[in-house]
């Protein structure tokens, strides 16, 4: 009788239990926050060209080897896209994608963000942290001794701690505000904004790409990710004001373009492309703002774009690079590229890479600055025909430049080519192997 009673109870309660969904809905949230540090924090970017006499007397709280910042021209922002999609093989995949107005990403910074989210019980399956590569963002947040001395100034917990806390809080907010969403892709060809800084006749990827996030049916635009290859170097080393430079200018212009005036503009986050040899064509701030508006208008004209859907997945590996080496010849000291300083104690011997599929959109991450040619080789790998491939640079680490053999010899960026002339091709091979292709 007891078994019969349990069966009857199950029959009554079973219709009340939620039925499994035939298809998991895509959910998304885009948020942004001003994370500008205090005045006096040194700027990260340009290295020696912002160096000062070391502050041996302790006159500055944060700036020890480089000039302290003297104010804010534009707010330094953190932006987060939290995306939840059906996962290949079943279930759901959570991607937290962070874009920061900084020159590069220290792996420690990324790991601290991940640990902060774990402490809140909001650990994504995949965390990508990308730098916009403004050369007027905050320094003092890297513990890598080489970067401290050459680029970012001495690590300061009073700067890095609150910065990481703010990013974690923002990502947590994105997690908590997820809503059903639909995605679409758009692209536009730009003119006159970029140039190849190593070769005036060299290639440049002039395409601006957009991942648009809207509510179902396209009734409301939640925001977008804009992907574009350009250095954040409109402002020169003489600038000592915090600024998001041209990547941030494109974000703000596109936010206005996507807004309808009825409320706050949608959030746009910038992620960089294969920009290792790509500079802005202007050094004038006002002209930069006009160019950003041009890019936004071109992308706006390409909307609503092509709707995308499907499953999400990712793969990751470590690509062997060998020992890091600072070549004196590449740095412009003497003519030999074989003389220099082995810097293996400060740099890893392998590069972390990720490949992320969001339906037909495929992201290939690079932990540094690939040149246009390396970007072209990455897109030419054996991807399925339906894949739209984005080469996402400056993500989860910064290991210098990745170019063709000898591309940076005797150039101003030569010191940043730390793994020899074949590092770019090694990176391409790593991504090829991760795809399961035939790798020479």
C-alpha cells in the first residue's frame, strides 16, 4: 500500500515539476564602470619616454620611476560582457569577457579577478580579460619586475587592489542582471583612421567588426562589442592625463550611435585586433573624436546585422615560445640582434591561448600584440566556412610583439619582440594545433 501511495503522489506532483527546455535561451548582460585611479598614479605606456629621475626621496605616493599623472582627460573604464549560451554537448557555458582601459594585462591581474568571482560564487566557465591598449591608462598594477622597470612603474597594492575589487564587483553585477538576448554580427570598412607604422605600404586590417546584443525580437539594444585593430597612441608621451585614447573614443561614439535618446545609451566595449604594426593616423585629440564618430556611423549603417545563434565551446593550450631575450640590436643599441639580455626569470616560456566559439563567431586570443600579417595568417587557418574569425589581441597576458621574422628589427618596438623572429609563426602554429590542423 505504501508503494502505491508513493506512486500516486508522484503522479500528482509530476506535472508540477519543470519540464526540460527544448532549447536553452542565450542570456547576456553588458555593464561598465568608471575605475579611474587617484591622480598621481603613473600612466602605463611609452616606457622610457615617460621616465623621470627615480623618486628616492619618496615625494610621490605611487610614481617611482615614471612621471605621475596630473589629472583626467577621459574616464578609465572597466566593461564586462557576461554571456550565457547553450554549451556544445549539453548544458550552458558562461563567458565573462572583461575589457579594461589599460596598456596590457598582467596574468596576476586576470587571476585576481577570477579569484574574486570565485569567492562570490560566480565563477564563469571562461574568463577573458582584454586590454584596449590605451597608452594613457593606469600603471602600478603589474608585479612583473621587467614591466615595473620598463613600462608600468612599481606595483602598488593601494592601486591594484581597489581596481580589481571594482572589476569583480562589476562582473558580479553583470552575472546578476543576465536576461534573454539575441546576438548579431555586423562589419564595416573604415578609411583614414589607421596606418601601418612599420611600412607605409604595409597591410592594415581596415574592417571594424561588431557583436550586437539585443533583447529578443530586437526591441531593445543592450550593447555591443566592437573589434578593431589600432594602437591607443593618439596622445603622445608628453600627455600625463588619464585617457582611454581612441579605443575609448570609439566606444563612446558607438554608444551614442546605438542609443535612441529615451534613456541611458547601451554599453559598448572595445577589444583590439591585430594591431602590432597599426597606429592611428592622427595625433590630434579633436580629430580623433571625429574619426571615432566616423567609425560609429559606418557600423551603425551596417546594423541590424546578421543574427547568429548556436552553441558555445572553448579550447585552450600553452604554445611553447622558448626563452625570452631582449636583443640590443632590436632595441637600437648596436647592429647585432644576437647580443642582449636573457630575461627568462621574468617571462614565461609558453603563451596561453584560447579559442572560443560563440555559434558562428570564433575568437582566437593572443597574449600580446600580433601584427596585421600574423592576424591574416591566423584567419587563414582551416576554419569552417561558416566561421567569422576575430583575432583578439592583448588578452589574458602581454608577452610582447608577434610579427613575421625580422619585422621589428631596428624599429621603435624592437625591444618588445621578446621571443625571437619566429615567435609570430610559433603562435600561428599553436592555434593551428589547437584547431587540430596539420601544423608545420
